[in-house]
C-alpha cells in the first residue's frame, strides 16, 4: 500500500526538498506540502494523508497545533531541529506517531514512515540509545512546577480554557470579555507560572490535574510570545 504524506514545516525550501526526496520512493506519495499550520489543517481535510510530517512547533502549539486539529486521524510524526531526546517522551505521551530529528537520513525515512502508517511509534533506531539517555536526563533535571495558587480565579478560568485549545477571541466570547482583556490575563498567567508560551502553561495545568484537554500537549521550546 502506498502511504500518502503531507509535509508541514515553516521553511518552504525544506518542505519542497523533503517532499521531492520522499516522492522518489515507490512506497510513498507526497500529496502536498505547506509552511502554514492553518493551511495544513485544510489540506488534511481535502487530501486525506495517511501520515503528516510536521515541524515540532506546528504540531504541538496549544491553540493551533496539528495534533489538536487533525480531522482525518492521520498519523503525525513530529520533526525537530533540536535533539530528539528533548521531545521523545512528551511526543509519545501526546499521541504522536513518532519523533525524528532533521538529521535523520533520507534513506531511512521511507521505512520509518511506513511503520508509522502501520500504527507503530517510530524513532531513528541508530539514535535511540542517545535519545533515551537525553530524555531520562531531562526528566531528572525537571524542577517542581509553578504554584497555581498564584493565579486569580479569573486567571484560573483562562488557564482552563487554554487547556481546551481556545485562542484569545474564543476565550473572550466564552467569558464575555474583550480580546484585549483576555490577552492581558493570558500574559499574567504566563508570567506567574514562569513559562514562555501557552503550550507550556497548558502542560503545567495538565500536570497539576486541573482542566481537561482533547490530547496532552507536547513539551516544546516554542517561540517567545510577543502577543500572548
């Protein structure tokens, strides 16, 4: 069976190069590629890929992550430019189909993608030992989480809605607030929890057992948010 693939990465050149390389393998068919997460959601619905290869941030950011907005049940393999061990355990917890670094050999990718399509969690076997050591060290080095008691009742409401994957306008509508007011509350939540992104704030909430989310959120090193 030919595996249908959609490639998503913020760098168009990388998308096109990877799509071209994969399309040369008779086991694979690249049905499309994009550098935009919103466009990826539309393409998933129309193209119905079996496997989505997605850059880590686009796959897991709380409000628009492709792991949350997957209308087809496509298996999502997250790609990272960092070390796979930094995201491996969180990727598995979040329900991703695999975790691969950008330095994974192109020759190895077809088999890994086929395995993911068959329902197996995939990693680069040649790097598995280093990945597990890195992941284990990362967990040992974790410090106690922030105290949610620092949040006001309104900020706790905001955090609960973040765990549902709502963006600022949706939160504003739910709580009958202005978008600017919600933006201020989200900024206060991030500051009080000592985190840099909405995704990290959601992870804190899930670890503390507050709020519910459709899936766990990947722990990633996302971009600093100028507009929380």
